[in-house]
C-alpha cells in the first residue's frame, strides 16, 4: 500500500507539513490539501495566492480556486472572488453543498457569506502600493470615477498599452498546487491563486477550471498546473495528463507530451505537477529546472524532488 | 471537398439560415456561427438562451457563452453576464482583443462596455413571473425584500433553498450549440446559454468552459454539449471526445464512449451533444432520449433534420 503523502509547488514548501500532519492523524486527502492551501492563502508574502495576491488592472485582488475529489470526480471551484482569503474552502463548500461546480463573482461571495466564511481584507502594503501606482499612472481621476474606468480599460486595450500589458504579464503569475493521497487511496487536488498580475477584471485562468489547472481520478492519478492559464485551458492540460496516464504512459512521458502540446501553441509557458496511482511524483517546466516538494506521513520535513525540463 | 455548412441544436434551427447567408456573402465560418447564435440570443422563443433566458434563484438572467476556433485553438468565453444579450460576440472579443480566455461577472460587463456593446434588458414577462413564483415557493411568509441578497443568504443557511432546489433542478436546462465547417475544413464551435434554471447566482455551467461544453481542433473535429453542465465539467466531455477522434475512433464510437462515462458517474441529470469530424460527418447524441440535430449547407434553402444516437445506460 502507498504511504499517504502530500506534494506541492515551490511556494507550498513550508506549508505541506500542515497537510502531512492531517494525514498522520488519519484525515482525508481533502482535509490535508485544504489545510495546507489555507496556510498559503494566509501568507501575505506570497504575491500569487490569497492575502497579498497581485491585484487586477483596477487594483482589486480577485481569487480563483478549485478542489477535486478523485474518488467521485466531484469538484468545486470559485472565480473572481473578492474579500475572502480562503478561496479553496469556499470551493470545497461549492462541492459539498451545491449541485454546481463553479460559482463566480458576487454570487460566489454571497455564497461564502451564506456558509459562514468571514470577510477578510486581501490587501497588503505591497498591493496598496501597486493600486496607487496604477492610479498615478493613469490620467487624473480616471481610476476613481466608476464611469471613467471603462475608458481606462478601452485605453489599455486599444491605444497601445496592450503592448505594455503583454510585457508585464509575461512572468506575473504564481499559483499554488497541492495534492495528496490518503490511506484509503483517495486523491485530492487543490489549486488557489490570485491569477495573472494586472489581469483584466473578471479574468479567469486555469486554476478554477476543472480539466485545465486541476484534475484527478483515483484510478489513474492527479495533475495540477500553474503558469499562463489560458494555454492550459485551450488544451485541457490537466485532464489530458490524467488521460495519458490512463493510456499507460510513464510519468515523465506524460509530462513531456502535455508540455510539448503547450510548446506547439507558441504562446507562453506553463508548469505542472503530477502523481500516479502508485504514489510516484513528477513535475515539469517549460523554462527551466523543475522541482516539487514531497512529504509522507513519516517525513520530518519537505523533501525536494526533481522534475523534468521540457524544451521545445 | 466539403461544402461549407452549419449544424445546430433544435433551438438553433430557425437561425441557421442567417449564418448560411453570411457564408454566401463571403463571410468567415466564425462570422457565420456568431451570426446564427446572435439570432437565437435575440429571440425570446428559446427560454434558455439570451433575452428571456431562465433566471437564477434571485430572478436575474445570467448568460454564459464561448466560441472556439479549430485552426488555432484560440478561444474566448464569458460567464455570469446579466446586462448584455450578445454574449457570443463578447466572447469573440475576449478571444480577439485580450490575452485572456474567460471573463466573468462585473469584469465582463466592464469589458463589454469598453468594446462598445449596448446594455440590454434580459428580462421578459415570463422571467419576471418565474422570479415571483420561485420566491413564493421558497417561503410562504416572504419578507418584502425577498429578492435581497440577505434573504438568499438566510435561505441557504436555513437549508430551505437546498431542499427546494433538489426538487426542481434535474431537467432545468437548455443551451444552444452551433458548429460550422467551411470548405477548407476550418471548424468553429459556438455555445450560448442562460444556464441551469433557478441556478445559484454566479453559477457557471459547461458552456463557457472550454473542453467541457465546447471544443474543436481542425485536425480531428468539433463538439458542443448541452444538459447538466456539471457532468461534462467533471469529465471534460468535449475535449475527451476530440481526443478519442485523435486516437482513431469513429465519430459515433467517440461520442458513445464519452456518454458512457457520463452514465458511469451515476449522477442525476442528462447530457446532449452535437459534433462533426474533420471529414464533415455530423452526429448528435443524448443520454436520455432520441436525438436530432439540424444541418444546413450553402446550397440548401432550409435546414434538414438529422437523426442522432441515444446512448443508453448499460
């Protein structure tokens, strides 16, 4: 039998022990994943997730998250969520309490309130500075007047600022991927993010998109993605990774195939994290060395593991 | 060589000729799909798409849509749009004008305004009546501000909404699917919907989820789904069907495999889909009943009804 374990991306290194503790105490993979993701969401120094997440073009932090249960293949997700730090917990409530998979925007926030999740302030000194700088960089008053904001957006889109936008958003992302397998062999994947920095308001990336940034199936394995979510959406990358496992490819083979597909779009890069039904783990990057962190119920600390660098 | 054609679900059949007219005048296959879908969105007939669409549990109409181009795998989508009717066109603008794929809610409204779309009242006498009826059915002793958010929050907390919801939501959906293919083999898929009737505010189904309710790739084919979107989201039904075509299955075999997977989830609710393969063969399928779709090519005067398959639970 596979020892219960949890793995995560680089930004989860110092948090996966919280999930490992849940597993040691006999908790489910989903409890473990939620506990570890919540800790990343609470960390104001992580600029890509939860509190302190890089704001959108209007200076507002909007969160996306999803969680999937590999046994039932049920999932829950939220997108464009404001004023709530624990987006992954709202996603879990969507899974558990509603007949739906994805709630967005004010509907998601209302739902969070209804299930008793408290309002929190997502801003930090850093995000407030960014918002102020964006105001300063825009024509006077334009960011403060509700009606003028549309002109601001149009300017960005039409008057060449789109180019600048492309430049700043090349590397402005950071998502946390955490996934676990428990003593029952149940798998769970959790993904949480503030999305692309300076995104258009309401932009949704791959994180809350089941099949793009998150997928798992107890029979085959689990996958999660970070990076330019638009690419994972166009290819359903996480779903494809799990289906390649079903086809019998090796873990490395799966990662290579999935990331080569992304290279073929010639439009940016993603990274991914994978494990199979035997508890083997792997990660992949398109731009450099790839690593991920592993802990099982007997580990004393996170173990760094090497993934594959998939070149074009 | 294939003649340029469109296929659509039942609710699209009265509007396919609008798309075909675009092709006859030299428009692109994307223009044709967009035009046909716009026709449905403006019509109050369908009850599940565009103006007069099925409202949320708070009585508001919220629309979702997506469009995908099989040549480039480029795509655009919007979700939870309550102030604009032509969501298929906003989705196309997301694809063409932004580095993003999906915009939702208020952000989608801002974007639509910035792109010059005009606001539209999506309610009709029917949607207003439904809104009233929902409220009456949930609570006998309605507070005056029953449409208020606080009431919704209280109703979820008290579980009343869940009980009520379970009774109603098994067959409460309807979406329009239009797929086009031109004589060069370019495929475009368009999907537009008001989503599941009496959904929770902000609920997003499979229509704007690329890979779930919409996918195409010129090398293999195109697929669009309607039905309980929560099922195709969990399986990535459209994307997997295209993968099965890539692996060499026939259109019918690929669809059958996808629908068997839906049955295997053992959940309530049903799925329907329409699809084309790279050679221009068309099909439709249902997990619950006889299935048909409508076909029209550039040489036809009106659409023809084509039988599909009923994939039963075995």
